[in-house]
């Protein structure tokens, strides 16, 4: 037992004692936090991957509700193509990104076994509400339903190998992003042996 003349007893009320106690607590808490982060890093990364997959899986199921499985396949090296999945019955889902007005617009484009657009689902976007988002509606996406997944789509006058499609007035950048995603999906589909 320390005597009342010990250094600790004499400096217990001092600033140095408080500083040392605070530093000691911070070091211990920082060490515990670092240890938990280090030990759980793989578990956290695995949980994030499962969450991302479950979100994408739900969107793929909206495109092809009768599909019983989606298998990820090796994606061709095309700028803007994020991933490719094939259903158990041979339909395709392409996750694509193209530049909109406020950054990338990420869409999933479904191409059915008949080689036509089966549907489009929004993955991520940050377009202006009521303006750019007018090109991200089921009505606009519906204009592409059953469109053959061949060639290139354009809002300009169509040339050889191109198909003219309408954009949404006032939402030019977002319309171009949707059309860009479709063109990416069509190119990937062709490279994977479609049409």
C-alpha cells in the first residue's frame, strides 16, 4: 500500500495526472476499436458484399420474375458495363452506367431469350427531381420494351445500323444516359453471342 507521501498520492489532483489518465483511456479505447476492426474486417466486407448482392438480386428478379436463378458471367471489357448475369432459362441482365446530368445513372437492362429488351430497372441515380427523373419512369422505359437488342440507339437521325428513339423533352442528359446504358447492354449482348 503506498504511503501518503508517494508521488501518486501527492499528484492525484494535478493536471499531469489527469492528462496521463485521459491518454491512457484513449490508447486503450483506440486499441480495442482497432482490434475489433482488424478482427472483423473480413466479416464486414462479406456482409457488405451480401447486401449488395441481395439488392441486385431483387432488381434482377423484378426483370425476370419467373427465373429461378441468376448466374454471374464474365463481362466483356466495355466501358460502363458493371456486371452481367444470365438466368436459368437464358435471358440476360446487364448492369450498366452512363453519364447523366448529375453524375452516373446506373441501370439494369434485361434482354429476354427472344433477343428483345425485357425491362429496365434503376440501380442508382442522382438526377434532378421532376426534370431528369422524367426520363427514369416506367412510361419512358416502356418505350424500349420488346425493342430488338441490336445495333445502336440514337436520338439523332438514324444512320446505318442505328435505330432512332425519342428522348424526354427537358431531360436530354438523362435520356442520353438511358440510351447509353441500352447501347452498352446491346454491345455486351452481341459480344456474348446474342442476335
